[in-house]
């Protein structure tokens, strides 16, 4: 039995029981939502709840994923996606703005360009008489915990007939230096047994020492290579990432050689038949669209899993997980996943 | 009995049975919504459905019409109205963006400045495992099918005691060359019998040859004139359009002589007592606001019809038309139209 | 028994019975919303209603307050917050835009930079066949009636055990010259007995003669001072306002001496133990954040009251006040206020 969830700020608080519960909740949810009866039951869970989506750093995908996760549960949403329309032009402090949002809603989902702002918002909430939960939907380069959760779910679910994540070999390719999704996913791996990581990147984009030190502390073996072809046959999962060009200061991303670091019909055959390909999206040239039709391409399903995992997180925050487990036993005919 | 509807891309797929069904559905809907009991029944039809309104080409009127059509049925909406806030800044392709939207919602309504993009989105949907319907809310200069549908409805409804559109004389005035609403409405006329069209425009803004050829192929008679006064007495409907200044390359619109091509209290008397005046709005100087109070001015009602026709389209796409016909018989006291 | 409410344009129409009813309604609402059962009952009152939030003058706080007030009642909202995305780029008049909004929704909430536009919209509605109520959420420097209502509620509620607003001494400090909230609140005072006002401001920001003349006409005594320390001990309420820098033409606001005109732990002790501190927010340096934890600091509660007062206004407009009074007797256990 996992504990309670209030703020979701980083990957630190997620232990194995909580991860397992959130994954199970997500699978049940998807099953319930397959029928119209189930979908109606879900959207009647929180019609009286109100969410604020505060996205001064625009992000269409994450915004839509959260907005629709709220809608699945009937939660009404308010949004700020354009910092220019905000009252901050009147010189209000971040703390006062966040406290104002909390006056009107029951949960705040936020994405900021600056690192640490979600943690700061959570600390503020813990000081005021009517705190609401803060969900970090990405703050600066450092943390994007709900992305890590949906990645964990996608791995766990894809390997559901093969023992889950435990014991798997996971390759991560691309801009590992600056990609927060791979960094967060590495942190999550401490919760699983027998995982082996292979970092596939050219030297300028290699995984940073802090993550490697963290893996070493937790006894998680990893290797590094600049040769995709050598790594491919060993992988259970290949997690591909795009170049983080938005952090370029002098066009660094232009040095990436996609001939060496991309997946395409020409090298797909080197991947095991039951391996999977993931990507947090949006993608650049690192995955050829011709790969989309391969049954191992899991990134579109991963994207959709993101919405369902966020529904699960909201349910857990509002302490409705038991309602799902009982709903699931009523309306859920055990069956295969929808596409 | 009309067939199914999935994507709504252009006016091609709309035959007479489907047009008649959509018009009937719209009239029933309006009747149902007149009572609070009926309005509540409508908004309980699709509370578990989610729509994406993708409007990189801003359009307040069409956006509001669709957004509120969704709300009438309880559908939850997400929106992109400012291209700058979109993840396309990260270089995602149009196809990947559209597929992403489809991951989260059940229907996509889109309006783009480029012609053909709605068709392209529909083709993409037809290739992927979890397609959602695409509704074209205007793409480039070429197609705006839901505007044509609401225009057909307004004509049909206005002439409901006089045999509908069949046999009517319809004048179209203004920038016929570049106005997609008149072009689409002309295409729809192939479904009606005995219609005669009169194009009223100065030469530089005359109807294009492709539409005239299409009318000729379908045996629909039309005449062209630059003299409104001569045409007015013959008309059952005068469809006025604004100058499409947004397509000007060298200020062409400035040559329009509103003294010759506008409707105002001074020439209203030339119009038959049971004729109607339509306009897709927004209007410029081509209709004097003093005309608004004339009972023949139908453009505000036409605008409101737009929302109801879009409700009908959504119902048809979600295959709930039978629910409306049975609801209507329960709650609908046959009566006059609301204003 | 108070009368009906349709448009809410200025503070003129609010007499004592209506103010008392709105305050009572607000208190009942807050009580009902405290339980999940009550919150669900509220959001089932108007799920079939649709609101337009037209905010060409951006205002995060007022927008969120109204948007969430709508959501409390289940009302679906459409928004325009960025004038650049509006169809006004096509040259539509204000009147035509407003009439268009009214075609799709049941109520329009609007905030414009120009004075008088809400009144103009209401006058338009009164001329057309299908009018919808207009709620002024701030127009220019002149009127912001719902702010005045929430201020009245906060005063009345804070003094509920001491006879309400009647007989109280209310200080107003800051940019009284250009602050519409203090101007509107002064106007409301004609409805209360025995109130005394103290205006605390440096000479360049003193209250304008028109308001002083109005107070004189209604026999409401007021004094003016530039010395906060002398006024503080007499006050039951201190209403603090920020500098209206947006109306500066030559940096006038820079002359404000916050050493003389601010509240902070150093001068808090001069305030009576049962006095309250209000502020319409956002705040600048005129209230030290260290004051937030003082039990007399009422501004965060005042902000939250704003949402509930707007729920009450919507209920009154939709004539559902009786439903609240009967709901309240069902689900409301009389109890203390939530924070």
C-alpha cells in the first residue's frame, strides 16, 4: 500500500510501491475509459474541482496532456499560457501570483523556464492557511517528474508479460547532456532491480557526471558508447531524445551527426523483435517517420500514456484511487490495450 | 436515410439526404434547447468527449461558434489560437503535431491559413491506428464547409413555408472573386432544383471561371451584373459579402464602390417583402447597420444558426442523431423559432 | 426582498436590500461549497449555461476570479484575452463584436481599457431581440463594480459580530486619485449608516473632488491626512491600494514615499486588535509581506471572497437565488468561515 501524494515536484518521493500503484491505476483507468459507461463514470469524479494550468513557458504537448487529463475527470481548467497577459506586468511577485491562483482553484499545474520554481511554489503552499497541491510540469533544465512517470509506465506496461522493468537493458540516445527526460528517467531506475543502462551519444552530448555518480551510488551498471550499431542488439528499450537546441549558446546542436545517431528502417533490423523504441516527443531527424509503422515504435502510445498517467496522478492527489479500483471491478472486462 | 459522417473537409460529400437530415437535426436541436430541461439533456450527451480547437489562423467568430457548439453538448475543449505558443517552435512537423492532438482528444476542429491542410490532416488520420475526425473550419481561400452548411440551413429554414431552397433566386454581392463562402455556397446549389443565381459585383471582383464552369456542368443558371438596383427586385435572397482585404497584394479592395454595392435603407424597398438578406459576417460598409432592424435582415440569425448547425455536425459525427430525434419528440412543443 | 439583476455596469443600482441579499447569498454559497455534496450541487445549477469572458484589457486576477466563479456553477466559458487574436483585425465594430458574442452565450463578462464600454454594450443589448446580461469587470479608470461588491462583502463579513459596516471608521491609503476601487467603494458607502472615512495620501494622490462632493451630498463625513500614524489608531478597516503606475504620464508614481504610506510590522501595533487590513491586490511595497501572517490581514481572504461574490452575482442574474437559500438549509451546518 503506497502513501499519500500532495505536491509532485521531483522524482525523489517516488518509491517502488507508489510507482507500482500509479502504474496499476493507469492501466485500470485506460480500461475503464474504453467503454462509454466507464468514461462517464470517470468524468463524474471531480466536476466540482478546479485546476490552474500555469504555463509561462509554453509547451503545447504537456499543456494538452494535462488539460485533457483534467477533462477526463471532469475537472474545470483555467490557463495562463502567455506571460504577457498576466498581471505580472503590474509588478506582482511570483509568490503573490501563485497565492492568487491558489485562491481560486484546487490544484496548480505549472511549467516555468526557471529551475526550482515549482519547489518554491510548493514551499509557499506549505506556509499558507489554504494550500493546494503543486504539480511540476517542467521547470528549467532540472525536473519533469510526470514525464519520468509516464516513461516508467510505458516501460513497465510494454514489458508486462516479461517481468516489467526489472532486469531490462535500456539504451538512451541523443542529447543526454541537456535532456531532462533521460536524466529524470535515470533517477527513477533506482527503484528497479537488475536494470542496465547504455548511454549512446557523441562526446559533446554525453550524460553528465552527476547522474553517473548517482547511478554508481545505487549500484546501477551503465556503459557509454558512441556507436549505436554496437549497442542496438543488446537493448530491450531504446529511448531516443531530440537535440535540446533551446539551450544552445553557440549552435552546438549543429554538430550532431544524425547519420550516426538516429533510428531508421536501415538499422531497425538490428533491434530485437520484442524491444521497444521510445521518445518523449517532439522528434527531430533522430527518428525517421518510416519507423512509426513498426510494431516496436512505442512513442505515440507513450504520448497517450502520458495523459492517462496524469489522470492517475490527479486521482491519487485527490485521494480517489479506491474509487478507481472499485469502478474497475464493475465495468472493466479484462482485455487488450487500445492502440 | 443519410449516411455516416466522419471527416468534414469540403462540400463534396454532402448530398441532398445528408443536407436535409442536418437541417432537420438543427431545427430539432434549437427546439430542444429552448427549455431548460432540453438544454440539460443536450449537455449530458457528450460530457466524456474532448475536442481540440486548433486555430493557428485566428478567427474569433468561427472559434466561438465551435467552442460553444461543443459546450452545448458538454464536450470539453482545448484550444490553440496563437501559433507562437505552440510546440512548433521546437520544429515539429504538421503531421506530428496533428497526431499529438489526436492522442488526447476525440475530434479536431482546425482552421489554417494554408489551403489543403485539413485534407492533409484527414489523410494522416486515415493512416494511423487511432484516428479522430477532422472538421475543417476554414483552410486558405478554398474551403469552409461548415459555413456553407449553415448558409444552406438559413436559406432552407427561411423558406420553410415556401418550399425551401428549391426554385429560389439567390443574389450574391461583393468580393465574389476571393470570398470562399460564396464559392462554397455555389457548390452546394447542385443539390437543389430550380435555383437561379445572380452574381452582383464590379468586374475586378467577379465570380471566378471555375465556379461558373461548375454551375454550368450542373445545369444551374446564373447571370452576372454590376447593377444592384436591377437585380434586387428579382431576389428571394441577397447574400452580401465583405471585401477580402487580407488577400490584397496592392490595395485592390480600395477600388470597391460601396455606393454601388451595398444595401441600406435607401434601396431596401426594392427588395421583395419576403426576401432575406444574409452575410457571413464580419461586415464592412456593405450593409448599413440601419438595415439590422428590418425583418428581412437574417444575418444575425444566420450567425446563431451557425452554432446550432455545428452542434448538429458534431452529433452526426458522434452518431447521436437518433438520440436527438427521440429527445425532440419528448420535450419539444412544436413552436415558432426563437429570435 | 431585493429586486432583479440583469446588467452589472456600475455601483449605481445597488441599494441596501440588494447588497444585503448578495452578501447573504455569498455567505450561504461558501457554506454550501465546504462539503463535496454541496460543491456538486452548485456545479449542477448552470451546466447548460455559457459565458463569454471578453478581456481585451488583460487582468489575470479578475479573469481567474470570474472564470472560476463560472466553473463553480458549471457554466462553460469562452475567452478572449488577447486583442490580437480577435476578428477585430478584420475591421469589425465594437457593437458587431459584442452582438456576435451574444449570439453564442448567455452572459458576457467584459473588461476594457476604455471607460464606458460596458455601458455601451449594455445599451446595445437593450436594443436587440436576444439580449444577454453584461457584467462590467472593469472599464477604464471609472468603474469596477464587482470589486466594490466584494469589498463591501469583506467589510460586512469581517464585522458580522460587530454590526456590519454601519458605524465603522474606514481608512483608505495610497493612490486615491487614480484608484477606481477606492472610488467605487466610497460610492457604495451611501448605503450604510454612520460610516466615517479617512483618506490617507500625499497631496498629489489625494481623493478627487467629485467623490468628496458625492460624500458630502450623502452626508458621509470624511477627513484627509498625510500622516498614517495619526489615523491608524482610529480605524476599523485600513483599505490599502497600490500606485496606479499604468496611468503615469511622467513617472508620477515614483514620488510616492513608501516610508510614510505603507503598513509593516513596525506600525501594525498602532492598529486596533479587531481592525482589518484590506487591499484589492496586486500589491506593491505598500504592504510588507511580513504582515500576511497577522490575523488582521484580510486581503487574501478578500481575494477569495471575490470569487464567491461573483458566483452570487451570476446566481442572482440567472434568478437562482432561491435555490441557494433552499440548498443552504439542506446541506449547510452553520459553522465558522474557511480560511
